[in-house]
């Protein structure tokens, strides 16, 4: 498929797929009603977070073909923007007096003092604006490059953002990070909608955000922007010869992707109540965001969903050493053997190694991702049956 055919290609959704999607969504909404386990709800929250990140990156990486490995910068913008405003809005009187004194000679303290006057939940919009501005700056610089040079540039810019945040201790508290003990209740007028006393509100927020990013992906895919960025992905020079502005449409896709990624960062910050540069601005996070789409299937609406369904349970199984314990309890590996001891001591820290092996397997045997593999397998079976 080339850029010429993509410009004339409208993808529809089958009735069966649409019905299945609606049923799954309804089951997701009913999940907390029947499943009261906090751990199960926690896993679902992580799943939704991964879907949001994967769908967001997929817009620029999957559809536009621009493999950014610096999306942690936008994630961090959302996370820090949310908690900075939320933390500043909760200053006690002594802290306010201290900031008022410092603000006479410090621009950073003046910014923090101004943040105190904002509504605590407005930090989400602050993060979105910061991510949008950051994406426009990064796009104007990095989209001058192509291929591996663009990938390296995106990593470099994200690292610059991390170091900047690390050194702006007056706002970001540097390496210590920002920790808030309690979340302000979410209110509409004088009515309290939720006080976040359990995981159910986070579950529904995550579900709604995941559905929102899927909807945005579908809208982009079936829009003029979607057709143009897919044409750019297939052949930039041919797309440019057709009159498509490469810089404009690349930056548009990156801006949407960055804003959605910042929402993921805000959601993470609200859920965990703590952010620091190592957690929300690291290269590991950027790579993990990319892996979600690559493993599931880039350039597809539900590829990141499948990728999240693979990576989140795998990550949790590694973290809790569930795999090693299962091998030992089943008798496949002896607990007293050297291999058994190795699994119990090291497997929980080997997630990066496992991810690397998984990516190699996917690239070799499933170049279109898990979703593409099963689609091809299903098409092959239908062809044989016919």
C-alpha cells in the first residue's frame, strides 16, 4: 500500500466488531460492582493507563510513522503540572507567608504563589498546555530530521526535559519529587462527586480516559489528518509532491499525541500521589510506551489495547515473581536447584530483559504485532475453508 492508495482508503468497522466492543465496554463498567478486590481493580487501573499511553503514542508513531522515543517528556509534563498546582493549592498559612517573602526576590516563588490561587484540579489543564507547548517546540526542531536521527533527537530532548526538571528544585523539588498526602475531593458546585477514598473512582476515570483515547484514534484515522499522516508514513516525498505539508501534519499529530499523553501523566500522578524525574521522565518509560503499540500492532485502533493486555499482566507477574513461584509449585523447577534460586532472586528484576526478548520474538514472528498476527491467521483459515 502506498500513499496514493491511503488517501483514498476509508476503513469501516464491522457490525460484529462494534457489537463486541459495546459488550466489552458494558462489562468493564460493571466490573467494580461485582469484583471488589482492590488488587484486581489496581491491575485494571494500570491496564487503562497503559492503553492511554499506547493509543497516544500510536497517533504519531503508528499512523504518522515518526518513532518518538521521548514521550516521557509529555507524560512528565502532565504529571508534574497536576501535582505542582495541587501541592501549591494546599499550602498552609506558614508556607504562604514564607513564599510571599521569597517571592519578592524569586521568580520561582512567585510562580508557586500564583499557583496557590488556582483550583487544585486545574493542574490537569496546566499539564496539557505544557505538553502542547513542549510538543510544538520539539516538533519544530526534531521533524527536520528523519529515521534514526529523529529517534535520537527525541531521546535527547526528553533527557533535556528530565535534567531541567531535576534542577528546577524551586518548583519541582528536584530529585526528591512531589508527594501529596491526600487528594482534594472532586466537586461540582457544592456537591462532592467523589473523595477518592477507594480505587473505584480511579477505575472509572481510567476507563473513560481509555475510551476517549480510542475514540480520538478512530476519529483521527478516519479524518483528513489521518489520511495525510498515513500517506506521510508510507512515503514522505510522494506525500509532499501531492501538496501535503509535512511539517504541519506531523506537528498536528504530535500535538494531539502529546496532549493525550499528558492526560495519562495526570492520571498517574493523581493515582500514585507522587512524581519524581526517575519515575515519570525516564527513558525506560518512553521505551515502555513504544513497546505497548509495537507488541500489540502499530497503526491500528486496538493494537495498543492488545499490547497493554500482554504487557501489564506480564509486568505484574514479573514484579510479584508469580512466574517463578508457578514454575516451582507446579514441579517443573526444583526450589532447591540453582535455577530455582536464580528465578526467585532475579526474575522480579528482569522485566527489561523479558521485554527485550518479547520485542525480538514479535519482530521476527509477528511483524504486524499480536493483533496483526491473529488477523492474518484468521484470514488464512477463512481462505482455506473457502
